[in-house]
C-alpha cells in the first residue's frame, strides 16, 4: 500500500484537537481520540436546537447573524407588549438590561447585533416609531412616514427598507427607505400584504408570502427602485421567518390554516424556491436572522422561547476516516 506522503507529497499533521474550520480535503491525525480525520462538507441542510430565549415571545423582530443575533420586542400575554432585548452568541441568549424605548409587537428589524434598527409595530395602535441600537442602548430617531405593523424589513442601520404591513385595515403596499437619518417614501409593492418573510438589503430586497386578503406564496424582488413579482414559494404561508440575501434567501415556519403551523423550509436562489429539510417544531410569528447557509429561527407562537440553528448544504464538517 502506498504511503500518504508518496501520494500527496506531505506528511499528515498530528494534533490534539480537531481544527475549528477544516478545509475540504484537509487531513490530520487526532492524537487524543487516536483517529484519522479529514475536512468535508455537509450534503444536506439541517436544523439543530439552539439555546432558548430568556423571555418567551411571539411577534418579535430579529437582526444580525447566527453567531451574533439580536431579538427585541414582541408579545407575551403576561406582561404584554415587550421592550425586552436579547443578544445571542451562537449558543446562549443574554438579556440586555436596556430595552426598547417603545414596547411593541410586530416591529421590523434590520442590521447587525451592534448596529440594529427597529421600526414600526403595534403599541395598541400602529406606530411609526423608529429606534437605533448601538450594541448597548436604543435611541429613538426620526419616525417612519406611515404607521404600520406586520411589515417587512431589510438592509442595515444606515440603509434600511420597510415594506408592506397593515393598519388593520388597510393592508399596505407602501415602501420606505431609511438613510440613517430619515425615511423617504418610494415605489410601492405590487401586492399589499402583511407578515411576509423578508430578506436582503435596501437595493436588493425580497418579500415572500404573507397575508394579502388570503395566505399567499407570492414573492417580490426590490431593485432599489421598483418591485417585480417573481416565482412563488412552494408552500403558501404567513408570519414565517426569513434570512439571507435576495439571491440566496431562506424562508421557514409560518402558518397556513391547512395544515396549520409549519415546519416547512425553502431556499431561494434568485430565480426559484426549493423545498429543503424542515424545522423541528412548527411555528409562526417567529423571527429570523443570518444567511441562507447559516440562519437562526427564534421565538414564535405559544409564545415560545425555542431557538433553532440552520446549517445549509456545503457547510464545512469533520469526518472520521476508517478503513473499508
């Protein structure tokens, strides 16, 4: 049998613990477990249980990425509309003693864990209230032009997009852009809707599904100027979680009266939606954060504190090499 050094021209590295981020084809010997290992990739996406929120809630907003996420606002029947803000580090949630200035449910959220934006929502009536988060405290800034809740949000703190929503009634198609200082009304969506699954940035956003008089799978893309209707989701739903960018988005959970609370997960590639591995627990009124290959789902109806982490196909993984 040929030696590895003769095949590859190099010796196998001996380590006491596996590399944190192995590359595809990397080989090493783990001296602690006495096993030969290598770097591979996942062949299918999967959801795994993450750390629970400290405050169970539904109708909340999220921002950030899987390993640095933010949850804020929402509703819990006791005490009601929430200001509570929590940060996730990839394993556990930590409550921030400084919450939103305005308690609300159904807000939209955009940005990062240390530079987030929360806007709109319901405080007993639709609100225009907008707040910026700096990683420590929330500051009230210029309000939206149109009060609404159940709206979608995309982008970053200094370049955000708010779209759709409701004033119960009416359903809204109106869209606004935020430049870090003020909101400006721009071209409306083609279909008025609330509770869509959002993704993307200000100049390349996505709205999927929602309620437009009936529960829908309709999808629209925004190019920084106008909205275009594109291919619909495979599963019609409202109040689902969304993550990612316009050309690589993820939608998960949601509600459809038949069959009810959904676990269904779909990936969007900029053209069409593909059904993939389902969530562990069906839920709606949840929040999402992160990217298509590395997303986070948290909160939801119940209310629940449950968190799930998504790892998409093609993610780095460690495999143990055995003789055949």
